[in-house]
C-alpha cells in the first residue's frame, strides 16, 4: 500500500510541462475565456449605460404630436446624407411649408378667440373687435346690401361718367378725400417713416405707387399685353356691376389702364436709383409743389396726417423725384382735356381697394383675375382661402392691441416666456464665446462685438404697449360700426390712420414693433438695437417648454442665433471692418461663396445677391452657434457622441471593434497622448446636453438627440422655392438646409455620412 501510494504523483506533477503542446492549448483557452469575459462585461456595461444613462422618450401629448408631425411632414426613405431637405420636408403631396402652416395655426387660434361666447365691457376694444369680426362673417347681410354702400361712397366723391351722374369737382378735393378718408393713393404713396438722419424722428415719405397690375420692367411684350387684356376684362366687370353702360365702361376702363401703363413707365427700379445714389431726397412742401405742381401737396398731406401741423417749409423724404415730375405732367394734361377719365381712373382704383368688403360678385371677379394673372406669370395656382381667415386678418389689422393681449394670454403664458428667455440666454452666451475665438477678429474688434451683444435688448412675445387694455379702450372710441360692413371697414381705416399718426407724434422710448404678436417673423432693428421674437413664432413645432431640448435648440435656437448675427452684417461688407485681419476675413468669405456656388439650384430659383450671401452667412453661423461642440477641452466626454460613434461603426463595419471604439473614446476624452487636439467648445445645445441628465427624445422615431437637433433645424426651412421675381433675400429653402448642414462636421458624424457625399464634403469653411 505504501509503495503504491508513494508512486502516485501530486496534482502539480500531473500537469503538462511548460512548453509542451497540451500546456499551450490550455493557456490559449484560458486567455480566450478571459478576453471573452472582458468583452462580455464591457458589452453589459455599455448596454447598461445606453439603457439607463441615455435619453428617455418623452411621452407627453406635445411630444407625441410633434413625433406624428415629423413623420407626416418628411420622407424617411430619402438618404439624409444626400438630400436632408427631402428627408425632413419632402412629404408625398408637395413640400411642407413650416412657417405658412404655423401662421395658419395662429390664425385659427385667433378665430377660436373671436368666436368664443364672452361678455365684454360695453364699448371696449374686445366688444368692437368681436362685433367687427361677426359683421365680416355675416355674408347674408353683405349680400343683401349689394352695391348700395359703394354707390353711396362714389356719390360722396362726386360720382363718375360711367353711371351718368357726375359732378366735375375739384381734382385735388377728390384726391384729398381719397387719401384721408379712404386710405387710397392713386398716384403716389404717402406715409410716416423714420427720418434718414434720426431714426426716432418721424417724417412724411412720398414714394412710388403700388400698382395692382403685376408688371415688371423686363416683361415680354406678349405677356405685358395679355396681362392688360385680363385686367381690362376685370375693370369692365367692376363698372358693369355698378350699373354702368357696357360701352361707356369699356371706354373708361381702357383709358384707366392706359394711364396706369404710362405711370408704370415713369418708375425707376430701386437698383437703378441705388446705383445713381438717389434713393431719396429731402425737400420741403414748397419745393415739392414746384417739382409736381398738379398736386396740392399741403392740403392733401395735412388732411391725411391730421393732427400734425404742416407748413410750406415742412421737410419731406421723396424717394423718386423724376417719377413725381412725370406724374404731375400727365395729370395736368388729363385735367385739361380728359377730366372725366381722370375721375374714373381714381374711382376704379378705389373700387379695387374696397372690393374685399363687397358682395360675392366682386369676390368672384377678383378670384378669376388672380387665377389668370398667376397663369400668365407662371406662378402656381393659389388655393381658395376660407372667409374666416380674411375676417381674422382684417380684425387683427384694425384691433391689434386687443387681439394681442388675448392671443398672448392664451398662447404665451409666463412659463413659456421664461423658457424662451432661458433659451435666448444660452444662445447669446454661446455667441459671445464664439466671438472670442474668431481668427479674423483682433482683440479690439472682439471686445467691441461682445459689448454690442451685451447691450442688445430683446423683446419676447408682444410689446408692452400692445398688452395694455386701457389704451385699447381709448383708441377705439372713434370707430362706428355699421350700418353696413363697408361703412364699418371705412370707419376702421380712418381710426387706424389716426392711431398711426398719434403713435408717431408721441415720444416713444421703446421700440415700435413691425410685426403683430401672432405673426411668425423675427427681426433685428438696427436703429433701436433690439431683437424681436413674437409669440406667434415661439409655438409648436418650433418651440415648447415641454419639448426635448434638442428640438428647441435646433428650431427656435437657430432662429435666435441667425437674428443675433444680423448685428454684425456691417463687418462682412467691403471695408466694414478695417481693424480685422482682412486677408483671413476675405478668405473665409470667398470660401463660403464657393461652398454655396457648388450646390445645384432647382429650375425657377435663383442664387441671390450680396444680401442673400449675408443671409447664408447667418444661416451657417446660426446653426453653428445653436449646436455646442461635443468635444470638451476639460477632458470630459459626451456619452452621446460615443453612442453615435458605435452606431456608425456597427452600420459600416458590422460588429463593434473594441480597439476602434476605445480609440474613439480616448479622443473624445482628450486622454490620447498623441494626435490632433480636440476642438474647443463653441456652440450652445451640446454644451448643455453634456451636463443635462434629463435629456429626452421623441418616442419611436429612432433618432438620437443630435439627430433630432438637425431634424428640427431643417423643419424651420421647409417650404416651396420662391419664384425668381420674389423679393426674398434668402436662398432657396433646400440650400438653406444643405448649405449649413454640409458646413457642420457634427452632422456628418451623427448621420454616419461617408466622406465625399453631398453633406460631408472634403473641406469646409469657418466664418463664424
């Protein structure tokens, strides 16, 4: 027994000797088990992080509505790296128009307010606004009144030859009545505007007239003739509806169009006047009388701008002196031999102006003309607008302070305003940070730029004046509604003109808003150094306190940043920044111009001019400011950047490669000892995303927060391209999406765009 036991070996002795084949196999197996264990642990750790530290879905009703909105307004079958505009805006039935649909939603809200059953203080602005809206919607009463109210107006003006009852009144008396009582300016426009040398001082401005006929200086003769034929048919209808003899109507309508054509030929394009350095001239009323003696300027302007006290030495701003000279000569010629035709021309123009307040026969004639003119000018047909929309717009025009208070009370409560101001503060701070790192700005210019941003005033929601109901009660005392809708409109026209004059005569320490609170246009005022964001803009789908932060920063935040960059337009103009590094600035500007020129333009659109380039620069800079770079110089890293990197690796290379992901992680944290330094933080959204643990995403949309950011940015730009003759200074909408996105490296990173695709070019520009 002892012998047998002594012959048994110990466990260590029974193991294969090191270097033998069994030992090598066992060692490799143990190593593989250890590596697999590490990989499994790392995968579990990543899974845990992704599930527990990642953004949670927002399941509130506003988020679900926005999710459905995104699904309905875009086309996810389009490749985002080659056509993100189509991805975000290209729904099946035409391109989604974000601003137009938001404007319609705001008008619908006003409609609900105006149609609600409320009891208001007798004679208050609310009561009169509701009465006016109801009168506008009462089409039965308008149809029953027929042409009677308009014929009464024509008789008060002396009548016209078309009806057979015409009294040859003094020409300037008729013109004075048209301007002061009916807001109609047949030969020129007169309005109050800021003085060129003193923006806060009002001055009467005399400008070219606005013709109802859509004519252009470079129009083809054939199109020109076709437009006049259609317009002649329309004028004949107006005269016939008012009881005129068809032969007499034809004669007077033809003469009226002939006069319109001559006046149109007298116009000088704005570009020509700018090139000649004659955008305006300062003249006195006496001097204007010598330039255009056919008009009794003092009596006409005094009646129009009462209670202003005018004298022959009163200074005016005249925008086109040559036009006024030629216009006056034409009027004098007609006063000598064709006074009755001159009267008919003025009356026909007034009838066109008042036609929206008349019965359905006038409405049908106007719609038919509009359709024909759009066909001739190759514009898409205009969809029929419901009656309520026109009534809401007119009520808003005449009763703005009242509707402003009601709209803001319902659509922009204090918590919404507070959230919007918080967003603006983040964008403003990001801009200040970015200004410190611009290579083409020296220290002096950077300090000046930062001071301008610090001194900027911001007005959010509505002006203080518009939210004072006691002012509304006082201002509407002169409005007399009835006995018919046309008379109500005329009373409101006179009241509005008087309020405008009074507002300019009173000292105004605050900025006068150029938009109504329910409108969707933000703007920057150079003269007052104030940026304005109306309540109507800060609405879904652009902004809501309950939205994921990525949505608010991408949509409303990029709009805010765009408007802030308007402060520095002057620096980008030739000679606008003498203290800057001119070479670096010009290189950046030239790079951006080449970048945009490389994008193809759809047919019927145009690339714009110098103003369009400035808007392009603001688009690119606005997106860059709204998005905070995820790299951190402090050594911290963004989990979301790592996640998007892993997703891209998985989509491009199959299973994750641990070494590749680890190298990406090292670069993101700044721990890698060699290689390029990470960029400095320069943008707003991701800076807060990095430190914000409550980030959310839209449920079941399969988009990360950064992808939602870019999706919401593109949503702002969704609309049909504008026709070439449009006065819009912005680039076509698809270019407003692709230009900034292709200038942003983060977009290509988060959407895994291969190098060389349209939105991931080999080189980029950095202006802002």
